[in-house]
C-alpha cells in the first residue's frame, strides 16, 4: 500500500446524546489533531462507545457538530463518511475468504476489480497476512482474524480510523503483540486513530493523548504520563493505575495532616486547601528501607503482604495509626525483599505526591 494518508482532524462541538430522560453523553468539546492516536477510556456506561458511534454514523447525536477537516458530518450515512472501523468481534463475513472480506469496502465503493486485487494484496501484506487470502475466517486464529479486520479497515486508506475495543477478545500476550501491530499500522497509514478501550495500560501504551470519561462527561484529557502524574480528581487518579488516596483533615503551607493522624510534608501551598482535599501518591513513588531515609516523609511500617508481579514486588504496608499504603519496587536480583510481618521504613518526597480537591 503505497504512500501514507494525511490524517483527518476531528473536532466535537457540544456533542450530546439523550435517550428520553436519560443523558448518555453530556455536551462534549474535544479537538483531535491530524495523525494523532487518541484513546478514550472509562468504565461501562461512561459514554465512550456512544461518542465513537456518533463519529461513525451509527448513533445520531441529540445536539452538536462532528467536524472532520472542518466539515460537519452529522447526518451523513456511515458509508459516506470515509471512516474505517474496527470492532472487538471482528465482524468478518464467514462465507467470504480473507481477500473477499478485505476487498468488501472497495466493492461497495465500486472500485475497479484490478485495483481491488492490488489494494487487497497490499493491505494483507501490511498486516503480514499476504499468503492467507484464500482462507476462510473459521480457519484463522483470533489474532489472524483481528489482522484481517485491520486490513479491511485500512484497505481504502481512510483518513480517520475508529477502533472499538479491538483487542478485547485476545489473550494478554497476543494483545501486546497486536498493540505493536496497530501502532505500526497507524504510522504507516498516517491516519488519525480514535481508539476506545477499557484497558488503561493499553491506552497508555498506544495513545498520544487520552480522554477519561465518566457518566457521559470528559473528566480529563492529556498525554498519558501527564494524566498519571497530575490527575484532575480522585476518580482519574484511581482509574488510571493504582494510587494511594489519603484523605486530609487539614493543609497549611507545606504541611498537612491525614484523617489517620499522620503529619506530612507536602509540596503545595495554602491554595491547595479545599473542602475535601486528598493526597494522591503512586505506589512506585514510595521508597523502602535505606532509600526512604531523609525524604521528608518516613515512618516504620509493617508489611501486610508482598506479591511478586511481572518484574516488581507490590507491598501492602501499615503505617502508624492504621493507614494502609501500597508500594511497588523493582524485583532486582540482590535487592532486599520484605515478607509479611516484617518492619521496614517507608517514605516519599513531598514532590512525589499531589493534592486533589475533587
């Protein structure tokens, strides 16, 4: 498939969806740049799939505009939108061969037969399925079927590619392999991608920017690392990775006190005071043992649990006053490992935690 597509810009202007008295999507304003890989994540019922359906033309918004390269596409049928779509269930036609499935969007657009054959072969080569064009979907593995679905979405070189939980049916190892394939495909195509997933790690791995939705509202938008390090509120902090969320009774200058009675040093000012402030501390920012000395916040803690997880050790610790803290440390050969019942100094720098006001 020669040449990269110039990705389309996408803008939502006050887009909302209501079903009678139920509001599935409150007014959304978002701008997605040409060639951007943009992910939308959130729990079930958050509105992410509704917004994707509105973009594809499967759902009619109650209000608002969907601007693709500045042109409002609301009201256009799906087949007129020049938008590629990849679903979780692949949606392959079981009676068609791989090549026929991939060529289907081109036949619907009345592309000449010789051009269809060339573009189908190029699309299959792009997803490394070039020798399987004559097979039926039932003869393929789940990962191979997903590759065919990607090729079908890419075969007419859409400027905008929508993906709805495309890897949800795959096992962990295959998901990770296909993440690499999707990112490579997006770079090769040059298309703008809007990607819906419930998997926070998947979104952080793939996306240039992420939007987190809850109850039909956008809670925060930004690069994954920025949202992770500076969440807008408690929901975002707990949804995107693990977080220690410690309710604060008071903050004053660079001091704070938790509801459990711990006196803390914090890197904030009185401006952070709010009705219900919460300290957000990521587990990997908790230092243990000698590394915790002189950090500004340090206590002797009791290890409640130590679990080895994929190259790291996840500790559950109890601080004085009963506060329970999660810590995560790399599992390196020769490093100390504290088992349940042991005591260890746990601490963090004031700059390693943020105060949330919502």
